[in-house]
C-alpha cells in the first residue's frame, strides 16, 4: 500500500507547486442568491466559468481552498459554511476534502467532519486519504518542537489527496490544535489561498469585528499565505443589515474581500433528537422489525416522567402542539406500554421519543420486562397499525446525570441531520457570495469538445428550473414515510406544489408523529367526497368509452385506485404531473397513465438518465417496449431527443446495434438501419447516427477507427437508443452496478402529461429528484422555458472571427450557451449571461428576461424578447430572432430556433 508521499510522487512531482486560484476583483460570475442580489439581478454564469476551469485541469494537480477559523472558541460552528461551500463546488468540479489534523484518535480516522463529508456530501475518498495527521500525533510533534515534521507529513498526504480532484477544500484545525499560527504555516506550505471564517461574538460591533479580522489576516500574510476573503457566521438577525453594511465598508477600504455572513438560524441552533442520542451514546431498545427510527427531529422539551401514567397523559394533553422527549427510568415500562397504546390512536399525543435510564443496579444485571416488551413491539408487524412508532432508547446512567447531560448538549450537525444539512446549503446560497471566493479562474481557454455535464450540475440546473416555475405534482402514496418526507422537502424548498392522496386526519397525524411538517401540503381524500370526484369519473368513462367502460365500474375504479385518481387529477388539469411507485408496482403506476394519458401521435416509451461520475447519459427504451419495430424505434429516438433537450442536454443520438455503419449484416441490423432512415425523415436536423456500436458511439478513440466519415455523433453520443428491451434493461443495470452510476428513471415519454414511476426501494432524495424531473416534463409540455432555455442560446452556425484563431463557434457545446461577436477589431464571448469586456467599444450583455448592452459605459434596456446594441452611434434591435447589422460590428441572435450573425 502506497504512503501519502509515494502517492504524491507517483502522480505529481514533489517540487511542483499546485496551481493557485488568483484573487481578482472586477466582473464576477454570479451563481448564488447573495451574488445576484449584489449585482442587481444579473443572471448566473458560474456554470460556464467553472466548466472552462474544469477542462483545463485534466489529470493534473488541482487547486485548493483553505478554511481557517479565526474565532477565539475551539469550535465556532463553521460546519454550515463548510457544507455550503462543498455543495457549491460539487455542482461544477470534482471536489475533495482534507483535514490536516483530524480529531479522530489513533488510526481510526473518526473525525466528525470526515464522517459528515462521506455520509452527507458523498465524498468518495477513503478516510485515510482525507487525513493528514491524527490529533494525538500532531500534539506530540508540536510538544517536541517538531512543527516542521508535522507540516511535512501533512503535505505528503495532501498531495496524494489533491491529485485526484480539480479542487480540494482543506479544513484548518483552528484553535483546537496549534492555533492560527499553525493554520498560517499549513496554508503557506500547501500553497492554498485562505478563506477566513469567524463566529460573530454576541453584541459585537463592526469596529470590533474589523479589528479582530485585520489582526488575524496580518498573521497569515506574515507567513506568506494568500488571504482570499472573509466569511462570518452566526450574526444576530436583529443587527444583521447594519452590521454587514458597516463591516463591508470598513473591509473594502482596507482591500479585504467580504463574501458575506450567515445569520443566526433557529433550526441550526436547536438540539435535535439524534444529537442528544449521539451525545449520550444511547442505543435503540425496542423497535418494530425493519422500521427506521426517525431521530432527525426537534424535541420541543424534555419531560421527566416520574409520575403515574394518567398524570403524564394529562400533562401531554395540555401541550398538544409539543413534541417532547420523555425521560424515565428503566423500571417504568408501564409508561412505555401506555404511551405505545396512545400512539395507536389518531388522537393520541405526539411523542418525540422515550429515553430510559438506569434504575438501581447496572442495566446489564437486570432484565425487568424487556423481553416481553420487545415481543409486543415485534408483534405489531402482524397488526393493522401501520404507522410509525416512537423511538425507545436506553442509556446506562442514572436519571439525574442523564438529564444534566441533555441540558449540556450543544447543537451540532451530524451525518443524519438531513434538515440541518439542507438548511445550511440554503443559507449559504442566500447569504454568501461564493463566486467571490472561487471565481476569476482566468487564462482558461474554451474547448471545442462537448461539455461534460456532471450529475451534480445536472440536478442543480433541474432544481433551479423548478424553482423558477413550481408545478403541481400529486403523490398518491401518503402512507409511506418517505413520501411524506419528500413532500415536506419539496414544499419547503419551493420546488413544486404537492398534493398527497389519503385521509387527511390520518396523513397529518402520521406526519406529526414523524416530526414532519406538511402544513404547506394539500391532502385530498380520493373518494366520493372529493370536490371533483364526479368530473374524474366522467373523464374516465370518456377516455375508456371504446372499451365499453360503464359508469358504475368507473366509480369503483376511481374510488379504489389512488393511482387512477391521481392520473385523472392530471388529466383534468388539477395537477401537472404524478409520481408513484414507492409502494406500488410499475404496472400499477403506469397502467392508469396509459389508459387515460396516452398520446395517440407517438409511442409510449421511457428513458433513464444515467448519472455517471463525470457525465450524464440518456438510455432508451429500457422499461416499456419489448421488441419495437423500425417505426417505433424511430419514434423512441426523436422523443428521447426531446426529453434530453428539455433537461438541458444537447442530444447526439446513437441508434445502437452490433454493427457500425454496415460493418455487419442481419435482420436486427436492417431493423435499426430502417429506424435511422425514418428518424432522419422525422427530424432532418437532428444529430443522429446508426447503426453504431456502443464503443464507437461513446469513445472518440474507437470512433476514429470504426467511423471513417465525418460524424457529429460518433465518439460524442449522449442519447443511446437500444434495439430492444432485453438489451436496454440489462445494459442500464450493468452500467449501474459496474460503475456505481445513479440511474434516474424510468422517465415516461409519449403521454399527454407526465406520470413517472419510482423504485420500491427508493430513498427520499430519489422521490424529490423524480418530482423535479416530472415538473420539468410538465413545463416542456406547456411550452415553458425548461432547463436549457434560461440563458442565451447557442448558434447553430457562426462565422469564425479573424481575431480569435482556431475558434470554431459551430463546435461550441450547447449547454454553455455562447454568443460570439466582434466589435472594434476585438472579440468577446458572452456565456450564460456572463459579461465579458471586448476592447475599446466595451460591449457587454446581460440576459435574464431583459438584455442590455453598453458602449463606453452607456447602458440601454430592452424588453423580454428583444436585444439592443448601441455601436458607434447606431442602435441595433432584434426581436424574436430578428437581427440587424450595425456597421463594423455585427451580432448573432438565436431566438425560437433562428440564428443569424
């Protein structure tokens, strides 16, 4: 096994210094809410700039960012900042994480930050790769005066970890080991620019904060460490606006970049049940077989239950909106059984959990009635009650000591703290100008290769699209806790409007027991009492009249099948899409959709989005059509292209076979050949190739050998159409298992309105992602702007300007959304709304509903669908694709499919 130094030597010459991120002021790339608000609403182009940067890295050493905590306390609560920054970077780059000094003792690498990165942010590296030196060894080296040896060991590990990523976040130890003096030495040795993070002390004013920041900044400058900027944390909300304005002004005068501050947040400050349990080291005592105990929830208060059961129930009845943690001793199992019985009732009190403490002798020497109570809990599997039970834990300490420890528990973020992790990302995007910390990676040149769309970027763009135009999605399976959690998350994040199907009192009672807030979710009971029940019955009778469906049968069907009820809501315009399948089979989910929402003009089919580590591919059809003929295969290809386009991918379609462009013969090859001919008739301008083998379609090296004619698809395909279900289904599963790719789907095509199926093993994020996919499909069906339409569209063709040798605009990747233009003898690029200066005339463009341009500082606004350029005293305007020339300079516009120069 290679050591960290050997890994570094194997990948990067030791003497070579990593490329450092420059700290530049000037035009910024805007990608967070904070950044956009500071730039008066200009649109985001961080994706474009990050992609330029990513392309230049290749297999070389990546960059690093060093987070240095300059607070006086040992732990300033910087975890939300760390989570937000890592999430931001992961959307664009392969991102690593590194702890120079871990808090895990010995060699177990149990640092809580590393556990958080692996579990919550899906960092793939092993814990050993993410650790420089364990805390015990670091303290020994410091005590022996061997700080140089400590830094050498950290660097050797850092080089090995950094080599596999385009950027790596290094979390400095701060005051818990070595202090900021060691932070400064490490940052300088690792050649990483520093972000100073600081917890805002209570009642601090701007002058006090400014002085503290400048003193610490000078310490890092004295050690030749480059300080990028400052970020604050836990700023009191009542003082936030005034404090930030004054501090920003003071730091700006000193040339220090201030990237923002996270305000105090009640959710992050609260101590949740899982944090209490982790602090005490408590263990599960009773649970139903296979049940996941919900611990990530806030307990409103702690009740020490020493009274009789009836008195405890009276106390709980008085606080109906509370979700308390009940603490009692192990010999009070009567309370456990009494509260269990109360949980079986819709009217019973909501309990966050029960914590049992030691009663008398150590727990291991006394059994009480544990075995009997365990059998009671396990016996609930065969009962009619399907709800979630309260968690019951035990801790081997006396009751008084336990309560004291609970009161001293500090708020933290654990890998299981899903809500706090989501809130950290939300606050970071809203309040921190992350682009001012990692942008301006200049000297990066555009590449003509198709853009690599990472899964993180793919999902981020989808969710950003959903936020712009939330759709109404119905979820029929309200009895599943995963669906309840997903509905709450989707609603809280504003991704969609959600309707759950089920009996409202039961659904809301179950959500309360789980600690899930569904107050913003609509619940509809799918029976005769539903407001539109008769209209849904009439719609089903009409849709199935060719099958002779009677009204009586239709009433029974609508009343008895929640999936059919949901499909009819979509069909009648009361919802935009439906997601089901968490507890239903695929057939039960898809059959109602095919009966009611079938589009007679095309074939119903499906695709999977295959999220590989470095790209997103489209596979179709892998779930519906067993043996499509040539005409059906052609329809699947063009519909799959439309779906890919709706999700921001520029489709390059490969019609797969065991033959590449006639290298083999046979009836299967002939079927695909005919399908290619029909598909090109349907879509003459689509980038489509076939028959072609998979390797020639995806690998440019193989394509160069097997495909001798010029091709826009060979070696660059991202939409793969399989000849039959057997091939497609097995291929997607093989790729999924062999590479660890995430398969998102099946996404149904060929329906008048979107309905999508879940796997019965799905997770909450799976459900949220499928809701977002369904929302984008709904927008596409309505003709609304979808994922790739927010920013300026790319040209289909464009003359190469003389002043940019070797730049072929026709090869620009679609998702980058590039305009190229020439003015005053110089060239500029406008990507996704990013502003670039172009020499003497200084033309710049901004696009988000409006577009403006400037010459010599002058600005002109235009309407939503028009563009205005003022050039050398002349005005050019274009509307809905129209373009007009303005003398020496000309501008290309593409709107609604048209292009010009």
